[in-house]
C-alpha cells in the first residue's frame, strides 16, 4: 500500500531490525556505573591490525584529491563550535530538571550534525551521522541496563568527535573501509538498544544470560576501528572515552549469587529478585542528576569561551553560521525522531511476522512474554452437580500458535534485532544528508503543500505530463512536489488507449513513495520489478510494515495513515462513491477550508486512478528524474508503465520534460519572491513564449 508498496507485496521479507540511539552519557554516582574518577582514557591502538594501519598511514603516500580538498573542511571548526555550544546549552537546561533522561535526550539535537556537514562531499558518511544521532536518542529510552546504555552513548559521542577531526583534515576518504566497518558496529549497537526497549526481551536476557555485556563487546569493536581511523590522520585519541560497563557485570554477579541463570529462569521468586535488582540500579542512575549537570556545564563553558573568541573575530559571520546551524539541528532532530519511531514500528511488525513464520507466539503484553516458568499445578475442575444438565459444547476455539520457548524467542530476537536489519530499514527511509538546505529551498520557492494550489490541475503542467506519456508510450506520467512531509501529485496523466481520470492534488508521505530514492541520489533513476515495493535498486517497505509505520509517532505517519484510509474507502471495488464526488480530507474533518480551494479538492475518481497506478500489478517500469531549484530536488518528473517492464524508455527525453517543468517552477518562484517584496510583476506586451508554447 502507500505509493511505494503494492497489494501484492509479500509479508515474508526477511525480518529487519530498527535502530535506537542513546543520549549523552552521564557519570553516575552509584556503584553500578563508572564515576568521573573511574573514566578511562587511552591513547593506543588496541591490536596488531591497528598498529599495521598506523605504520601504513605514516608511510609516504601519493597525494590524492582528498589531500587537497580544503573546501571539505571549510568553516567546519566554526560551525562545529556553534553546534556544540547550542547543544550543550540545551543539555544543561534539560539536566536542571529532576529527570536526567529527559535532559540528556536533548543532546540528540546536535549529535551527528558535525559529521553530516561533510556528507555533501562524501555522501557515504551520511548514514553514520544518522546512526550516531539515533544512538544518542535511543540509548535514553531503554528499559534496563540504562547505566551501560549511557556509557555506550558517551563512547559513541567521543568516537564522533574523532571522526569530525579526521573529516576536517580531509582524510576520511582514505579510511573509508574502516569507517564503513564502524558503521556496521553502530548498527549493531542501535539494534541492541532497540531490543532493550522491549520488556519481553529483557526477561529473556535475565533468563538466558545472553548479551549481558554486549554493550562492552560492541564498544571494544568500535574503539578498535576508531583507533585505526584516527591513526590515518595522526589524530590524538587521548580524548577517546573508554568507560567501564559495570551494570552488566553487576547483573551477572547478582544472578550467580541467586544460583545461576538456570535457577533464575525456573524460579519465579528469583526472577523477580533479578528484575528488582535491575530496577533499583536504574533508579540510582536516574537520580544522579548533579554529576551530569556539572560535567555538561563544564563542557558548555569550554564551548562558550571558544564561541566568544570566534565572535570577536567575525560576529556577523558567526550570527549567520549560528542560524544555519540551528536550522540544521532542528531538521536533523526531526529526521532522527522519524528514524527511531518508524524503526521501532517496523521492528515490532517484523518480530511478530518472524514468530508467526516459526509457528510460535510472543506475548508482548506480558513482561515474561508468556514463556513458561515453574508454577503451581492447576486446580482440579469441580465435580458437576447431579441435577445440572450437561452443558452445550462450545465450538472449538481457533488453534493458537504455541508460546515460544526461550531458545526460540532468542532466535527470533537475533533474526530481527540485528545490524543488518537496521541497515535495511534505513535504506527504505527518506533520510537525506542535505535535507535542511532542501527544505529551505522548498520554503523559499513557495512549494509547501498549502502554497501549491496554483500548480494542482495546472494546464501547463498537464501539457507536459500528457506529452511525455504519449511520446514514450507509458501508461502514466506525473509531477510530484516534495516538501518536508509529503509528495503531492500536482499533475497526473493516465492513458489506457484514452485519457483517464487524473489524481491531481492527492499525496503520500515521503517515506511511502518511490521517488524518495531519486531525491537521495539527486539524479535520474530507472527500474523494473514485479510491483512498486520490489523495484530493483529502489527498496520499499511491505504493506504490513507501512501499516505499522502508520501507528508510529511522527507527522509522516499520520499522512501515510490518511492515504491508507483514502485508498481503503474510495479505491475499494465495492465502494458506491461516484467518480465525481470529492474525497473527505483532513481539512474537512477539522472544519477548515482546503488551502487549494474547494474546486481543487481531489475526487474519488482521481483517487481510484492513482490507486490503479500504484497497486496490484505483476510487472511495472519506473523512470524518475529530479526537478531542482537552487541545486536541490524539490520535485520529480516520472514516467510509469504499469502493464509491463520496459528497457526502451529514453531517460534523456524525460529529462527534457523535467527541464521544462523546472523552468516553470523557477519563473513561479521568482514571481512569488517579487510579490513578497511588494514588487509588481511587469508583463511586457510582446511576452516571451511560454513553456507550453515552446513545447
């Protein structure tokens, strides 16, 4: 479903897992988390491989373009200082409250931001920046091992600082292989944080003894990789934080004292004791706000001094950079919120699907998941009264999958909550490294959803999409305007021998579209596949996964749910709504006027037409070309054939149509700017040929 999935989409996709990030770690004052005095710092490669890479890095090398790429690090120190100052100020404000986790979560607003600044030159860096921000967000939301989760978060942030330094020196490209290995480690860490958000799997952890020190194992791998990366750029790793993970070890000691994991698993009282131990340790951690506040305040003071020094040199430039940094931080925070909430939803769906495929059930409504433990025998049924008539037998209930054993539950968790699934989910989301700038251009060009009523059902745009579909012999052609949340189909041409109803004005959340891949690449893409969810090189979620996303806590989820509801109500073959009827929109439900005007509210026929374009086909072809303003993709021009796969669609011709649409949008944007400035538009008597006439 959605605009990137199909009714024919299979639910048997390999289960995938979501990432969760953590917040800036705190120094706990209890004996379960390391205190400031226990913090360790190391300045050494951790194995022979690291030393070999160090020797290799010190050897004379042929200079590459990256060695001289001064532009990559231009203004980075200034922007990074602003980012740190803004982030730590927010963090200090948060930790003044009584809830340390609430304050620490504010750190997610700047985590990954510095590294993301280099993604324009090195696009492969962007997923790592998103992962770092995801860890900072998710580690504060785990339900247990919170001390270890926050230590892990702090270690991740120290690694981020080293990556920032390597990138600023222009050496990140030299160590791409090590950086991508680090990405896989971060994916594993994010997956484990997500696993610890589910009470069921926490019980499994206590009962089986697996993964109690997994945070340490992941961090060890992460620090080995970062040492190699730092050595390549001669970066001092003394600032690399190496805190101990005490909470997992304490849990292991407690369970040993209770007789071991087997004894705890078979004795409800010992299980309760183990759970209470974890709850008590987490309570101690969350109550230690003072240490967090002092540490962050000191870091903020350092950033403030750096800020003041730079401001004295160039205050105007700093003001501009500060505004830019704040805008980027706000957009990144929204992207990470989308990443973590939708990933949790998809992981939950994939967990249920994996359990069902294994013929077992996991009862997430109970902390123990329904896993059998030692219990009292059932009471015998009472003897029937001699005068009571025989009860009428009730129909046999539907057979239910049996409850998973511990080893089966572990197998499900290992299959779903993995770094590979984190990567899979991220590949299907609309996460763009330059999204802050793209959104600025959308707003500057008056292309937000509420502002594009003049483009919906526009004759000039229809001329282009009609001509494209006819010339290329495809069944559909459309132009979609892409703002921060949705893609709106402003011009939709559909032919099956003759013109059909148009889907103008309808929309889908960006995460549910195929065109998100064109936006990410910034270039034309062509693909074939059995359906929209299975186009080669353009992965999308399945219908059940999209349905799970609709229930997540993000603005795009509500938009996607609205599209699902409209398809279900109006596109159903049993619907008695006439094609000419107007669909009910969110504006109708809220009792406000539609921003595009009553005459441009999408019709039922248009919804059915768009549904036929995206749903229920065995073979399909897609060609999509970005439409750019100020160098940013703000729309796409697409040609679709839903009757067969195609290898003869000339992408260069689609690019020509996209260029004409771009010229129209550029002219419109210029006129809108003049209108905002109060400058009247001057139309000469002998006007230049319009785009339509030129076509």
